[in-house]
C-alpha cells in the first residue's frame, strides 16, 4: 500500500471523526427530546424506551459484523454504505409520523452506525502506520467521542426548545453528506 501524504491522512482522520460524531451524538441527543416525542406522538414510556433500546440493541449486535465485513469486501465500501444508511435513516427518523416507525428508523440508523465505528477504527490504524502518529489519531478519535457525548444533551436541548424534536435528526444530514462527499474524493 503506497504511503499517503500528511494532508490525505488528516482528511481520512477528519472523515472518520465526522462519522463517529454523528453516531456518538445520536446516542445522547435523543434523551432530551423524549418528552417532546412523547407529547407529539402520544407515546408510552415503554415505546420511548424502544427508541433508545432498539438502536442500542442493533448497533451492539452488528458491530463485529460491520468490522469483519469491512475486512472482507473493503473498508471504504462498507464505510460509505454505513454513511448512506445512517444519513437516510436520520432523515426518515425526522419524518416519522408514529412511534413504531420512529423505532424502526432508529434501528435502521443503528445498522448504518454499526458499519461506521469499527471500520473507521480499522481505516485509522491502517492509515496511520507509525506508532506515535497512530496514537495521536486514535486520541483525536477518542476525544471526538467525549465531546459528542457531552454536547449531545446540550445541542439536543437547544434544538428541541427552539425548533422541535425532529431537528435532532437533521444534525446528521449535513455531517453525513459532507463525510460521504469527502470519502468519495
């Protein structure tokens, strides 16, 4: 595999961090929107739990499959597929007319997310081959997790109060599309 330029390696890291950002923030941003979703969709508490649990169950179940599929058929292909699935499912979540459909779309979102995180880590470890540079890249990647987990409730609260609960899913659209365009390059 030919050595990538520093600029190209940084672009790869940025794309991987963008994918991690949308998957991680999606985990926490929904929590503050649950009361608004409950009012708007006339949902029970058990139904609301499924919006969270369905996502978590699917993503946890498919993480290893996403990583091994990337190794078998190509990391870039699986990563791009994950971005497309996650971004389209985010749009569908924002349009969901009922709680059962929101749960289904969240589960589809998790299918896409399961293709992103393990493949992104694999891409990073294969792109940054020098140990010190790899450690920095993984540190940045891990920092994005912390920032997104902390920012999720704050951003979610602002969006739900000012625009409505559907807007929390709109966050993923520009980030997902930008990552997809950069990946295609």
